[in-house]
């Protein structure tokens, strides 16, 4: 049994409005964690990790007429990572954008900004990560009655080059990002599409870009107590190493509100993977979640997210969830996950069992006041023999 204990305290949430145009918002989020098998299996030599990390943010929001701007400074630290009585500059910029409303239907937003679509599967602000995620991009928004659309364009460079477009962070980050999101509402049904074209710089020729295309649909039916969500995505194009991609992703989820206190969920998520027995296949069939959330989905102990976390064999996650409200400001989330490989993986010339693990997560949420929120979590994963092969532990 692997365990993780998390206690999160968010304090100092400030929202002061001055002249109905200027707002100051702040958050300080220290988090105590006890890790003994988080992210990967422990072995005979490992010992538990215990630490406190902290997110600190201060935002300034200004709005007048058709113009809106936001500037968010942040600091991230692990308690003790700065030497005593030593000046270590660490303040950074999380958001710095301006938004202008062109007319009743169109607006444009540019600068460093958070991007989040759907359930954060493919694009997310990555809120669990204490640093978070933002993109330097231009966003064009359209809103007209039941129709909504977003177009995002981003182009990354590491310096003001005089010639060429060689990108310093080419092995870990995109050079080009293009997103098109479209949504239409039909009474209780909402249909949306999300298409993402991201380009990574070629590993040899800096002037070449290897593009990957991910596109899919989401159907969301909801009435007073019942909700059904279906997602399906295809992924094509090229990896940075020039390998062709042919992968898919599906997600089905049912939720039912049994009372004002209890809501239940049941769902299944599949990310395609490579078949190790198909030696003639030269394509990559491992679906990548791109720039989406790692912690929010597929269990809170963080074993499975990108293709590398299952050695390219894909993932099947069948889950049950329940949220119970003890009071208006107090709730408990309980999750169960059944994890298995989506495709075949070979170890020592033998195809291993696809079953990976069971996981159980508990998250307690308590809003102490308007400015203070307490969150505590406990996660356990019970692995099979194949998990030891995939995660290289015992």
C-alpha cells in the first residue's frame, strides 16, 4: 500500500474594490505533504518525504469602459529552500494581459494568461501545481446567444533573435500553439469541439516544426439531477522525433444528484497506447494529454498522466466518485479508480497482465470563512505485479 497525506491551507484571500474599477486580490497557499509512494513506487531503500510548499500570489485587476487588464505576481517556495539571511530573488509573473471588447460579440485578449477548456484534460491552468501554468498568447473570443467560439494563437521564442528561430526550450515546450474551441447550447444539451495544433521544433533543423493535431467533440446533457458527458478525441501528426501519430482518447461519465447532500459519479477514460506485440507498426499510438491537468484526473496520487507514465502502453481508468456535503461549507470527496493498460506491454519476452492498480482517494473540504479554506487529503494505491514493471519499484 502506497500512501500520500496532504493538508492544504489557503488563507488571506483579499478582494477589495476601489472606485468600481480597480481590484486587488491575494492568496497565500501553504501545503504540507507526507509522501511515501507518490508518483512512483517506493523500494527497499527509500524513506518518506515530508515538506511544506507555498504558493503566494498578488493580483491587480483594472477595468474601464471596454478595456480590462490583469497583473499577477507570484512566488513559489519550499519552506527552507532559501538560505537564512541570504537574498535570493524569486518573484515571477503569472499573468500579465489586456482584454479589449471590440463590440457586443467580439473581444481580444493578449499577453500572459491562463488557458482552460472543458475539464482541463488537454488545456489547464494546472491549479494543483503550486506554480501553475500560463501561456503567452493572443485570444480572440466570440459570443452570440447560444454560440461561443475561441481562437488562440501563440508563438514562442527564448530571446530577441537577429536571425533564425532556434528555440532554447525546444525539447520541453511548444514553439507554436493554435487552439480553436466552438460551443453550441441546445436546451439541456451542450455540444462543443476542441482542436489543438501544437508544433515542436525539429531536433536537428531549428527552422522545421513538427506539428501534432488533436481534435474532438464533447456532448454534455444535464437536467436538474442527472448529467451525462461523452468525449472523443483523435490525435495525428508527428512527434518531435518525426514519428507519425495515430492515437485516440475517450471519456464517458454519468453523475446523479441523489439529494442536496450527495452526488455520485461513474465513468471510464481510455487513452490509447502502443501494442508491443505489433513489431511492424512504426506509428506512435500513445495519446498525449498535451498541456492538461496531471493531478485532477486519473487519481490523486499521480501515477498516470503522460504516455511515459505507462511506458507508452496507454491507460484505462474506470472510476466511481461521491461528494457528500455535511454542511453548506463542509464536504467530503471519495474516489475509487481501477487502472489497467490499454494495450500490450512486453517484459522479458512475455506480455504482462494489463491490470495495474486500485486507488482510493479522500479529500475533505472546509470553508472556514470568506478568507480561509482548509483542504486535507489521503490517497492509497494498491498495485499488482504489472505496476512494479511499469513504475520500476516494489
